[in-house]
């Protein structure tokens, strides 16, 4: 379908732009990414690129003309495509604007439909449902682009991530790390005479966690206010592509962004004592450590809790349906992680299906046998599912796929003007994915054709050492490319890891054999979650391992291990005979 190219809004204060040069003329062929025309604002000059392959079918602005943001500039489509309806829209838009100007109306930035009395056709340009890391980032981004934005939240700003997910779990993990550090401090020369036993004060751990959450949630509220986002409290119900009901009132928006998040899944099995089966959210509020815990599910959430509970003295058993824990992680790294977790005393039952949770045990089937494991408490960590409650997808014409809202690469749903970001679209249930999807949805709303690259979303697991990865595993890369080169550097050969007192782990870099382009990076190392961004950036820039190997890394740092693995993937490592 032909695409209308409009004057983009490049900054908060930009109201118009000047077209200074056409690179293509009507009838010319153009490729996606090729410059179409250049514009100039009072602050900057920029080339606007074609967002698709095609033919320039229409040009509506002359060189030297200045036009308001969102004004039509060109149409790109297929050869001989009928663009009469798009052109009619352009003409009627021009007429409407002229009549508004005749009435001395001021057209608010980003708002195209304005009535003659100066009141917008919609209450808001964008309504965002849900204030998690997807929704609040989208709202701030929208406001920064000059849009009038309302954000509706029914519970707590910050969503799962800030309140019952990423941040609270990481405060628990940090307490476990501190406990380990104190226990092992004599190895660092710390005199621990008189220190008979160390343990966590869970009440204090909980107070610290709540304090951090409170500060961050307050920070989000401040940012939304400072950016001029209207905050509405209550449960939002989408009525149609422009109307949202909240607290008995209907508000309208030109665009709606669904960012409702997700909720925990549970197993359809017999549970004898619901009180001792906790979700991750309930587990976060523990004030006493149980003696024995069965963790059902060996994904990221299950493994982080298993690590925490084992670190603070619980006997933990992980029961996983698949034949491996952490299925998204490179197999070689998973084997190392499982060995270290087993050394901590965590017991694993893989390829095991839980069939019943008794009063003090969990029954599962493993390779045809029925087995039981005793447990005071059970963590149900079998994944999460999109929160579609109250959203009548069928009636609204919103298609779903595997229980989540279906979106295209621009985050559009099948209902016009409605976008879905974050966990609700089920594509990659991570906070940073949700936030980036929020930015991409807003960019599309503002006329910039921007797409999400799910193959470059990093993931992180906060056990010690940390696990982080981006891109393909070695197995996936082999399946895709047939031939790959792999660079591997063990942390035991890294000076800083020795200084840190944890030289376990490995950095693994996978490149395609033909061009040397990095296609996957996997880390099991201290500080891995902070270091993975280097790999993500390199992959975003389509770098080769040689290019990263030729970038100087400071000494002594753990990041030198990445440097070495890049050397290994390209040629030979310097500090290891691999
Ligand atoms: C224990 C745990 C640990 C995690 N750790 C990490 C981690 O370390 N790193 C990471 O990247 N991800 C982590 N995640 C996942 C991460 O929390 C989610 O991917 C992220 O929060 C999704 O963001 P979102 O904006 O899509 O949804 P959410 O954060 O779930 O926010 C959705 C918001 O919408 C609101 N809402 C829903 N429906 C309505 C409605 N009808 N009207 C008004 N408001 C509504 C909800 O109240 C909620 O506040 C973790 C998750 C859990 C459970």
C-alpha cells in the first residue's frame, strides 16, 4: 500500500520545517533507507529517508517551502498504484487547515483534527493504558514529541517491573550477594574474629526493598508530571479505536497504546494447600526463609529465586518440564550455570512434569516414574501470560496470537490507531523490550517508520556470576548459517575477575563464518549484565568481531574477557591458548 511521507517532528519545539532539497523526483524509483529529501529546522538539518522500496508517486512541496509538522510531502508506492484516495485526503486536509487558519485557530503540535471552535476532535493525541516500563516510557516519549498524552494506571506506576518484578528481585539478590561477600571476606584479608554467624535480617531486607521501590515509583510519577502527561487513576476499558472508559467517564484519543502487561501463569493441577504455593509476587514479601522450597519452573524467575533461597540457607529443588533450565541461554553456558547451582546444593529434576502439590510435598513424573520431593513452600514460576482481562479483543477486532495481542513490527494491532507494547503482545517479556517498544510505537504515531529488532534484545539473569546474552546461541547460529566461528575466553584467565574473587564463567562470541559479523554473545561472568550492552551495541552497528577486537578495552577490567573472545572469534586470543 502506498505510504504518505509527512514533515516529521524532530524535537519538542519544532512546529514547522523547510524542505531544502529533493533527492528524488516524481516517477523515480527509491529504495528503503535512501534519502528522499532534506529538511531544515531552526536547530538542525537532516535527510529524510524512504521507509520502503517503491516509486515516488506524488510530491506536494517545492524546494524552499516551509510547512507545519505532519504536513504531507510525498507519496511512495508501487508503480501505477492508485493513490487518488490518499491525494483526496491531502486536499481535504489542506482545506480544513486553511479554514482553521481563517478562524484564527492555533493548531496544537501533533494535532491534525481541530474543530472550528479550537477544541480538538479528541481529548488527547495519545491515551496510554498501563503505567509499567512500556506505558510510562511511551507516555514520556509522546509528550516529548509534543503530543497531548493521558496515562491510565489502575494499581501502581512502574508496573510489574518496579513494584513486583525486576527491581524488588534485584534488591533480594543484592542482599544475597552481600551475605556471600561477608561470609567470604576473610579470603580478602578482612578479619572476622568475633563474627560467629552471619545471616540475613529479612525484615531489614524487606524495608530496604520497599524503600527503593518507593523512590523509583515516585521518580516515575515526577517524570510524567514534569513532561506534562495527564495521569488518570483507575481501570481503563478500551471501547473502540478512539474511546477509553475510566471511572465511568469516556475519554477519546487519536491513538491508543495498550501497555497492560502480564500476569503469572499457573498449572491446572490438584493443589491441597493453596496457602503454601506462592507466586513470584508473594515470594518477594517473605520475612522468614523456609527450610525447603520446591521451585516449579527453571526459567529466569524460577532460577533467580532458587539462587536467592539457596544463598540464604533454604534447601531448594527445581522441577522443570523441559530438558534444560534457562532454555534461551547458550547450552554450554547453561551447563556451567547448572553445575555451579548444583554445587550450592540446588537439586534439579529436568524433563519432569508436576502432577500434584500435596500438603508438604510435590509429586512429579520423570521418565515414566512418579517421584515426590518434600517442601515447606512451593514457588509457581511457570511463566507469565498477557493481561487481557477486561479487553474484549474479539468484539474490538483485535487479533490475538498464543493468548497475547498480535502486533506487527511497528507495534500496531489489527485495530486501526491502536498499538500494543510490552508483555501484552507476548513477544519478549522483558522490561527493556517494553520500554523500547513504547518508544517505537510513539515514533510511528509521530510519522517515523520505526521497527523493533527482537533479535537484538539482550537478556540478563542476576545470579552470581551473572548471565547475560544477546543474539543467537551457537546451536541457533549453526542452524541459520551452517558454519560459524566461535571465540571463547574463560574468566579464570582475566585479571580483574581474580581481583573480584570470582573467576568462574566464560565469554562466548559467535560470528558468521563468511563476514565475521557478530551474531551472538553469551556471558557467564561477574558484571555480565552491565557488560552485555557492548555486545548489543556492536550487533546493532553490524560490527565484526575484528572491529571490536581492534577497539581498546581498559585494563584491568572484566570487559577484557569480551575483547579476548572477540580476538578468538576473529583470529587468536592473546591471553589464552584457545
Ligand atoms: C519476578 C519478576 C522479575 C522480573 N525481572 C526482570 C528483570 O530483571 N529484567 C527485565 O527486563 N524484566 C524482568 N521482569 C519482567 C518485567 O517486569 C516485565 O517484562 C515488564 O514489567 C513489562 O512491562 P509492561 O509495561 O509491559 O507491563 P507491566 O510492568 O506489567 O505494567 C502494566 C501496568 O498496566 C496496569 N494495567 C493493566 N491493565 C490496566 C487497565 N485496564 N487499566 C489501567 N491500568 C492497567 C497494571 O496495573 C500495571 O501497572 C520480571 C518479572 C517478574 C514477575
